[in-house]
């Protein structure tokens, strides 16, 4: 079958057949991912910096890297068919509709940004100058950071290439890798294989030999060079204006889509922190500016990425670089640590929204503001409440002066936790600093109350209600609410002077 070559095409060149496997590209950061995409797309420097923000595959890879759970390596083998080159830009022309839209544009971008934004929505930002078509087999490998930390980038890349080569061989292809596959790399890595072009089932045994002959009939665009549409505009003023509009568009999508998405990867308790809400507000303010200033977008983007990167490294208790450590300290130094005055004990914030995420409470995540707030909630508030009720407690004890100390006479029962026990804490992996310390402080307060209030006949004790199926405990907890309540009530009503100052389990046992 003979096809007529379109007017926009300059040449069509057949390329050598066979597979050409790439080296493994290890992606440690979002910048590495963007760089990898840019190589295949052949884009300009600014597009390399801000492009691909709305790409679904870029978003997924970025999320994986940000959370530091795994690093991604990509390896591919291309089965070339032909290369298509468009005519040079000096000869290439817009279609009739696009040219009409260009004619209607004002000479200056800043005089009417909306007109240029509408043009971009209709016709895009870039066009292809040449493209390679054929088949491509891609392997994505996600490797745990624990393995990567023990190796250098070259070793990880070699392992990825060897793994891919093994798959090629099994499928009927040829591998030139001589690297011995490390079993620990295999166990630390998840892989995904995709192929594009052709019609055969490449996942079948020896699928390559059946797939390759079908590629020429249904080739896939796997490598290209993208150039801005502004290069096709003949009017010098409009060319500069469209170029500025494209730059603005890329940066605006970067701000409004990528940076907001990155900040939203943080858990809810971090998104509500002042430094994160401030970043979101500044993004909103910057997006409203016309035109955008690249250095300002760069600086805000770096600050947002640093905030999220540092958080997840703290979150996973990974080592920080000197720059990241400095940034983490600067974040904490922005916090107002002064003691609030006049705060109602009923206005204290709930702190159990992310209770099951133990890593939130690790040593490196123990910000002073959080420690202070949890202390307010778990031991300062009970002290203030007891102070308010002390006159009534004394009156109750005096009216039953002949009775022994008990809950039927006058008592303070503080709700504590087994996690406050030093003996229990020594048997854990050392997390939940905020909660354990604040509940341990409550135990101390309870003990001191028991000593001071003994002369008034007032009992003071603490109780651990168990791990209960509540909003805080979650559905996987041990006890139903009614079981915990009945058990606690039975224990409380049986307390005596010997119980005062101690921490009791819901079943009546003493917790050391």
C-alpha cells in the first residue's frame, strides 16, 4: 500500500529494526522524573522546569517519591520502525482556524491575558518537529529506600537493566547485560511492564517474536521533539506575546495543579499547620498575578517541595541533609511557643484525628507546639477542672466524714492510658512521645493530688479504659464501648484508700 505524504511532512526515514535497550534511569526526586520525561519529549529549558505538572503518570511517580517509600527506575527497549520529520518552521504554517485565532490576538500578552489563555486552551502550547515511531517496551521498577541507601545510583541502574534484560530474554529477545541480578534487589523491588505499538500479546511466552512484525502497521510515537507554537507566529510582537503566555501557562499549571497536589499529600494534621496554609494562600495570590515572575514561582515551588520533603523524611525518620535540617529547624522556629492566656479548657483542640499513624508521634516529628498543645489537653486541663470542682469535692467529703475514702464519698478519677506507663513504654519501639509524656504527666498530677487531698478525704486515682472502639480507637480496637464502660465503672466503684494515686486498668489490675 502506498500512502501520500502530508504537506507538513518533510521526510520519512526507515530505521534499523531490532531492539535498543536503554540504561536504567533512577529517579530519586520530582526533578529526576521531569528530566526523564523531558529527554523523550525534547523540550526547552523552561518547559523542562515546569512542564508535565498535569500528567497522571508524572503525578503518580512524584507521589511515590515524595513519600519516600520507594524510588523509581525506568528501563525501556525500543523496536524502531521509522522517523518522521516535519518541514522546517520557516515553511510550516498554521491551519486556517489557528491562523484566524492568531490574527485576532492583541499584540501584547499583558493587555489581554484572557485572549492568549483561550488560544492555548484551543490549540495547545507545543507542536512536534520530528518523531520516532515503532514499538516500545517499558519496565518501571519501584525499589525500597532501604536497599537504595546501601548502594550507589550506578549499581541500582545496573540491577534494573539486568532485571529488564532477563525479561527480554524470556520473551524471546536479546539482552546484553552482564550484571548478576542481586536477590536482595529483587525482593526489595516491585515491577510493572507495559508495551506500546503493534497488536500481539507481548505478555505471552516468546511474545516478542510475534509482536515485532506487527509494529510497522501500527507504530507508536515513542520519542519526539516539542517546540512552542509561538515559533510559528510570523508577527514579531505576537510571537513574543504568545511565548510569554505559554511560559505563564506552564508556571500557572505548576502552581495551581502540581504544588497544590504536593501539599495535599500531607496528612490532615500537617495541612492545617500555619506554614502549609500560608503556602496555599501564597499560591492563590501568585496565580492571580499577570504576568508571573519565574524566579518567584521557582522560590515558592522550592519552599513547598522542601516543606513536604522534610516532613516525609521526618515522618519516616530518615536522615536529613544539612540543608534539609536547616530548613526543618527554620520551620519549627516559626512556631509561637508562648503560653496562651485566658484560653478556655473547653477550647482545646482534639488531637486524635490521626491516632493510628504512630509515625506522626515519633521523636523527630515531636514539634514543640504539638507537645505543648497535647500537654494542655491531657494534664493541664484536668488540673484546671479539678481546681474548679475542689470546693464541691471538699463539701461532699465533709458531708460524709464518717465514711472511708471511696468514689461514693468524693473522688477524682483521671482518664489515663497504659501508654503512660514507663514500664510499658520500655517494651515498645519508642513512638508516641506527645501522648505518652502527657499521660505520664497526668499520672504524676494524680499521684500529687492523692497526697495533697488525702487530708480532705478525697480519693484521686487514674484509670486506663482499654483500647476502645471509638473515633479515637478505631474499628480495630479490642473493646466495645459498653464493655469498657461497665468494666471501668465496676473498677471505680470498688476503689478505696489503697487505690489512691495509682493507675488502674479497666479490669481493676494496677498498671506499674
